[in-house]
């Protein structure tokens, strides 16, 4: 449907403007009158040339969803109808893609759908956790409370994600820079020295000869090297998309000396926070575990949680199968067992999540402090070693002249 830009005035004389998706101009006028707005000017919005190209379309970030949830909860708590809330949020949203989705959700509700059903049509924005909690809020008449919990959960999950991403960015960046510098030296710098060495007429030292040979290989096969890198990345991504490939890679990542420990703590924090939020919102534990497993982000953790769910269905407690998974520390399992026995599992999971959030902070700081000198020594050793190897013949010649 086309989008119309409108301007109008309220009963109090306040001037307002916005945009609305409708079948024609008359439908826009009807919608505005329902909102007690007298339309003054309505015109069709010019089409964006790039809106139908997925790669050029503006992406919806998790931060956008967090802000949307917080504002939506505040508006509902203030007594505004859902449709009016979505209309205002759609008009104020700066992300064009997200604004269109909000308006589309509003129109679905006007057509008779529930809020959770309307949100379910956009799984790339609103995941199973979001949709199920909204459904629980609608059923219990506590949608504002659920949205507040959701926004708080999303904020903490986003903060956790940023911590891990920040910890991973540094070593990956250093490795990429080191690889690029090595290729540049072999492709551009070493050939200059090779011409100079040719005129010396003497045998080159071992390290220098190795560099010269490597440089010739890179110059003769640079396109093949770049092609091999691209093919490797494509093959890796395709393999990771398979069920077996993702399981094998995720299991390998969890076994890494430094990163594995960090990612296990992240998995515990995310599991505890998500399940606590769902249980405190009235979602049954079996349904909650199924959703938590899908949002775990690691296939090994996901399968462990699905086994836990199956064990609970067979009559076991949640602590028993978690202890057998090998991912959750004994302290966490013991605290969950206490929470089950006291009937306060959601509160206990929240405490575990808070504790492991702090543990992730400590682990990230320790890993950064450990990796910084290692990466600096690695980068300096690689580049410095190449420079020394290039100057060895010059030093030898200077020594012979002396």
C-alpha cells in the first residue's frame, strides 16, 4: 500500500504531521478523524528508489527494539490504546524500516489480529521470546509490566553481547592487520630488496632466502591466494549452517582455553536471565526451556537444554539434567536446586544471571589484559622478524667490508 504524508490540527488547535500507510487518501482522512485530527494537507509520499533492495534497506538494530519496548510500555501504562501507541511510535521512529513494520503491526491489529500474532510475522525483529512474553502479557492483562521486563532483559542482553563482541574484536583485528602487513611486505617491499640482493652475487642467509621465495610465490599466485581465502570463507559459512557443522564448531569454540571459558559464562548468564524473565512472566517452564534453547546462540548449549526439557517432561527436576550437561557449573546447579525446592526458581535464576554478568566483566577484563601483550609481541615479532631477515645480507656485507 502507498504511504501518505499528512498535516492536521487537533481539537485543541495543536498542529501535527506524520505519515500513514493506507489504500487511498480517503482512508487516511478516516483514520485521522478517528484520532480527532482535522486533516489540512494529505499527499502521497515519494517512493524511495532503494526500499525494495534488501542490501540497501536500513537494518533494525537490537537497540531500536529496546527503545521501542520501553516507550511502548510507558505509553500503555499511561492508559493509551495499543493502536494509538503504535501510531505514535511509528511516526516518531527514525529507522524507516522499523517504522514501516510498526505501522504494519498497527494495521494488523486494526484488522482483528492480536498484538502477539501481528509481531509474529516479523521473526527477524521480534523473536520467539518477545512474541511469547507479549502473548502472556495479553492473556494476563499485564502487557505494560511484560514490556517493561522485556526492555530490561533486552538491555542487559545487549550489554552482554557488546562485552563479548568487544573482547573478540581486538585479537581478530590484530590478526587481520598482521596478515595484511605480511602480504603487503611480501608483494611490494621484498621484491625491491631482491633486486638489490641480486647484484651482491653472494648466497643469501637462510631467513632472507625464505622471504624471497615466499615473495615470489605470493607474486605469482596472489589471485589464487585471494580466491582460496574467499572460497574458504564461503565453505566455512555453508558448513556452519548445517546442523552437524554448527555443532562441531560450537563444541570446538567452547573447548578453547580462554574464549571457551568466557563463552560458557555468557551461556550461563543468558540462560538464567532468559528463563527467569519467562517464568516471572507466567510462561510454563517446558515452553520457556524450548524458547531459551532456540535463543542460546550455541548448538551444544541448545541440545543440552532440549535434553533438560525432555528430562523434566519425564518427571525429573531441572537440576538433575543440567548437572549432566557438563556446561553449567556445580554452583549454578546447586542454586537452581535450592530455587526449585523453595519455589522461587525465577528469583534464583535472576541472582545467577546477575552474578555471571559480573563474572563475564571480570573474564573480559582478564582476557583483554592477557591478550594485549601477546598480540603486541606477535605482531612485533612477525613484522620485526621480516625486517631483520631483509637486512641480514646488508649487515653481512657491512661486516665483510669492515
